C-alpha cells in the first residue's frame, strides 16, 4: 500500500505547487498533460488491466468534448455537459464492448479502429450539430456563479481536481474485486471463466469505464484549447493514447501518469531541434520500447528493488500491482 | 439423487467423435476415478461438464438441474470447480490473488464486488488453505515464480477456494514427484473424508487404484467399463484398450 | 560391432519446470522398425520432439550415423536424413494433395527423378493418386496421415520418426496404416515409431523399448516384449 500511494501523493503535491513557478505556455502544457493523464488512465484500464485492445479512445473523448462545447453554446453549465459526455461515452463503450465478446486482439483492433473513423466522419458531416470541419470555437470554461475558472491558472487547478478524482476512483476500482477480475481475464481468459468470472460483464465494464474516463478527459480538453474540430479526434490521437499507456507501463497504475507526461512533454522539449525533433522523438520511443518493454514504470521497479535490496537481503517477493 | 448425472453425452469435432454417448453418475461424497488411454475423451468430458466446450448432444445434470451448455462461470457458480492437466493459473498475479479470484465470483452481485465486503473472510480462508497445502509462505510470490509442484498445489487450492460441491481433478499427479504424490493423495483423501466429492482423471494407475473405490474407463470416446479397482484391473477389455490387440 | 544409425544416450528434456525425460537411451539399427511404447506420461512423444530439435535436450547425446546431432535445428536434421511425422493432422488444408506432397521436396529442384519418385509414392499410396487434385483438408483422417507419411518419404530420409500414426483413426484405417509401415520396412526404410496400440506396433517391430515415467524400463525384440506379462501389467499399474 505504502509503495502504491506515496508517488501519487507526491505527484499531487507537485501538481499543486508547479503552477507557482511556470510561465503561461508551460502551464498550458502541464494542463494538457493532466487531461491526457485522465484519458490514459481510461485506456490503461481497458487495455492494460483487462487486456482489451481499443483504438477508438479519441472517439470516446470526442463525446465529452462535443457535449460540453454544444451545450455550452446554449448556456448549459460545464458540469452538466461533462456528465452528458461521460454518460454518452460510457454508453458507447458498452456498445463497443459487445464485439469484444466475440473477437480478440487484432480483430478487435480493427473493430475499434473502424468505430473511430465512423465517429470522425459523423463529426465532420453533421454540420448542424457539430459545425462540421470548422468545429466549434470559444468553448466556455466552467464558472460557479461569480467564481469562474476562466484564467489559465484557475482552470489548471480545476483540471487537477478532476484528475485527482479520476486517479482516486480508478485506484478504488482497480483495487476492488473488479480490478482483480480484469487482470484475471487479461492473464488467462479461459481460467478466469472457469473460476466464475463473467467475461461478458467484466469486458463490457472494462470498455465502458475506460470510455467514461475518455469522456471526462474530452470534456476538459475542449475548454482548455478553447475550440475543437474533428481533426482533434482522429485515429492518430487514439494511437497517441496507446503510446502513452504502453510507454508508461501497461497494466501498472502509475503507468499512464508517466506515459502521458513523456508523450506530451518530450516533443515540447525537443522543439528546439527544429525539423529533427520528430525523428528524435520517434527514435527515443523506439529505444524506450526496445530497452524497457515493461514501460517506464520498469525503471521505477528497478530503483525500488535496488533500494530494498540495500536494506534487506531478501527481495524476491513480487512487486504489488 | 446423484450429485452429477451425465446422460448420453456426445461431443464431435467436425467428423471426429471425441465422446459418443457417455453416461455416468457421481454420488455425493464419492471419489470416482476416470481412466483411459490418450485421446479417449477424458478431458473432453470435463470440458463438456464445466462449460468450456458445448456438448454436441446429451445432458449434464448437477443436483438435478440441467446445466448442459451453460457457460463456465455459471457452472462454477453452481458449485463445480476443476483443475487442469496443463496448469492454468494467472501467472502475473500473486499466489494469494490467484486464490482470491477463485472465490470472489461465487457469491454476491457485480456491484457488491466493488465494495470488497467478503474480502477479510475470504483472505482468511485462502490463507488457511495455503497453510493446509503447505505453500502459505509463498502467498506474495507471483504464480509464475512457483516451481511446477507448487503450481500444481496452487491450482488445486484454487479449486477448493469456493467450497465447491464437486471437484474435477484433471491429472493431479502428472509430472509430480513421488513425495508430492503422497502429499496430494493425503490431501484428497482428507478432503473426501470431510465430505468433498471428487472425480479424478489420472494416468498413474497406482494412485487411481488406491484412491478410488469406483473407476470408469473410457476408450475412443466410449465408456467401456466400470467397477472397483480389482474388477478394472482384471477386465480384459481394459487391457486391450491400453495395450491394443 | 556395427554402429547404430541412431544412438540416443541418457536423454533429458522437459517443458519449463516439468522434467519429462529423465535419461532415455536407445539404438536404431539401419533397416529396422523400432517401437517406443509405454503407458501415458512415459514421455514417448517427448523423445521425438527432442530428437527432432523441437525441444532442447537438457542432457544427453544423440548421434545419427556416428555424427553428433544433439540440439540441431529441424532443418539441419532434415538435411542429414531425419524426417518427422508429428502426431495429429498437420497437412496444409487449403492446398491440394499434390501441392502438399511437393512441399515435402521444396528443397529439391524439379527434375525427372523427382517426378519418378512422386509416381512411385502414388504406387505405395494409391488413395493419394486418386485424390491428388483434392484439397488436403477434405481428406479423411487416415488419408491425411498417409499424405504426411508420403511427404516425409519424399525427402528420402535415412530415418523416419513416426509419432502415433493411428491416433484417432478407426480400426479399419489403422490396419491400413500398419500395412504401409510393414511395406516400407520391406523396402528397407528405417523407422522409429511411437504407437498407442502397442500390441499391433510390436507385431511389426524388430525391436522395442518400453518407457515409464521418462526412463527406460524394458527392451527386447518386438514379439518378446509383446508377450511379456510384465509389460502388460505396467499399463495397468500392477
């Protein structure tokens, strides 16, 4: 327990203090990172824990973004839009869970990939609702009566609060019996079913909950940027989330936090190298996968084991997940 | 009433008949042996009973209820647990987690499982069973780090976790060293004495003959003999099934 | 003393943490049919997988015609004249019978000699000639088994490892398979065979090894082993 929680507490403290020293642009990057952390936690639940490949995370995200943007235009409070977006994403997650009962691995990848493309096309062509390829601009940030989260710093803390809620709820779900059932399905589907784990219930839930987190992240994404268009919810973006989860460490609780940070911040850091930055970025991703197949969390494990073996001679027991 | 009743069970894979009209019944408290040469349909029988495979014909009744073709999770929740010939565990989960997973879906609802109500009681039961099997000190190890024999014991422990009415053991002694065989036989007999019902597929004849009071023999998907160990050993049909003619 | 074509000494192998072979030794003389029999779990098929490089030998030595071939990959063993017909049906189901056969000779250039050999194989297996244009997946179990044996023969192996050739076949069909093995033996083909129907296998074997739990238990001429009461009892554990 101690090891599971203290890095999260440290991350929260850092998240609270960092804005005091960051300039506006860096604050924006950090805000975006937090939004991606929320999204990546969702995908980590579906893919990392339950082992169900999903390439339509950006489509689930779109439900959140468009719900707050469209309702915001009609003066509906941000939180109501967020709830609607989450409910829509959850519902479509359930729907997408059904194919997962029939097909696996790359077939499921194809199904979810197709769904992402359909959602993108609907967003682009349903102009009366979504504004088509121009999208929706000036998405309002939340306000509670006289108190508004319009300023970048205020909105940053608003996002941080949601991120904390998401991390806490995901922690709770994944450390409940559901988390254990998800992992059992990932580890050995047949055996899981033979010890009574209902594949139908848990696979549907894994998809729906992952999608709901994507909806939450999407809802926060729209007002952070201020405008949205279908181009923000393409397959490319879904693959970016996949990369965050894999780089961070599949099925590891801290994985999405590290993965989202690296995938968001690394390109910014490399931006100085002009045209080379994409190549350097891609190369470092390849190297990380080659040398750390278990993700960046693997480094953390090594350090932990090292510090433990320095204090006690027997460190053979497993690392808690 | 028989605890388990299998009526005329048939399983075909394309043209190949793995089971052709097998019937047998298991009484509560029994320790029944199922033997037969390779490919005689023993594991297919277990797979059809536990829902891993859907039978092509026939019926499976458990405590009078028709469970033919029900999914494995439902059969398990009714009280039928099993082990596997090729050990099936959750390799990247700890020994204790493997045990807990085996208990958690037996009772309660999907929502109640989010609340971890039974956790303390079940953890205690898991530790008690691990103690009984002599692998309690390994509870925090990943299942994949266990030795073969320890994995075999864990597989067995998981089958006991939900306190099932019926336990199907698929070759519990395969690949197990003589000391561990004695050990496992002791466990099975002790549990049988406490009222657990077992059906055991086993190739080690000495084990089957000394463990079971009744043995059913399958050959090429058919039931060819049934009887006490002595009757089976003297049945020329059985020798032919194993040795050929 | 003549050198055996195949010499296996103290072979150890297993899967992961499970040790199956705990020191198996055997000899196969050129031109003989040799059977490995034994109750379930004796490690018979594991011997083949280890001989053919599909499973690493953890200890022990395998020599083929005096040459050490322990832990050689299958491609090398094929080149040195060892062919393996695995258990179960392993034909390429969507290709025709003839295409399957030719795959057996894919390392050899097309030549008149090869065509002759294929013709001769069709004489040994007339059923295959009749169905040469059919898809292999549509053949019966027995025909598929024959196709596999024919494919292995096309490599002109010095030694064929035949793993449970009659598994899952109807009695009438397995008589046919045994008849073919007998014919091959008459033609001088060396065969090492694992067979579940021990009585039938021993009838056509020059020599036999009885394994139990990964160890040599008995050995002797086929008919001697066949009538050995101890071997029969081994199967029923008494």
